[in-house]
C-alpha cells in the first residue's frame, strides 16, 4: 500500500493557488481535488499529476471565494 501525501503547502496568488507536497515513494500519480461549495458537498477531482511531480497550480479559482 502506498502512503499518503505529507508536507502539503498552499501558496496563494492572484486568482490562483499553488500546491506542493512531499513525494510518496512508489506513487505513479497524484490526484488533486477541490471542494467548491462546502465541506459537506463533496470533492471534485480537478487534476492528475505525474508521480514525478510534486506541485500543481490551480488557476481556476477566484480571490474572494472560499474553497
């Protein structure tokens, strides 16, 4: 069983959020999810990132909207 991501950081920007994390040994890919409405509404997968990559920038966000 592959472990979970650790060291997740989020860096805000103008209408974007940068995410980075520590690599997980043996991971082929990482799936990035977003919750657009509230914690009870569930999550939507917004990206699949290669296992060799440990960051993702989501530029489909708005500055004044909580996620």
